[in-house]
C-alpha cells in the first residue's frame, strides 16, 4: 500500500501543534497533572505571544510524580 504524504505549511503545522497543546492542557487539568511549558515554547509564549517564528515543536515538562 502506497503511503500518501501531504506537505503542510508552517502555519498549518503551528495550528496543529497548538491544538495538541490545548488537548494536553485540558487532559492535565482534568486529571490534576502539573505541566510546564519549556524551552522555545515558553520563550515563544512570553516573548512572541505565540510561537517563535523558526520553532517547529512544542516543549512540555511534567514532573515525574505526576
């Protein structure tokens, strides 16, 4: 079976990552799990009010006990 791949734009990629981050946030909140934004995701949220323009991932940390 041939795998079909679709290229997505950087903006589409960022929207997908934001949707994933929202889902993770909702899950963690519902289950009382602490989590933190880290690295480029944290810098982007503070300095750029979103993503760092060249960043292509999300960085989340969860303490081991959680």
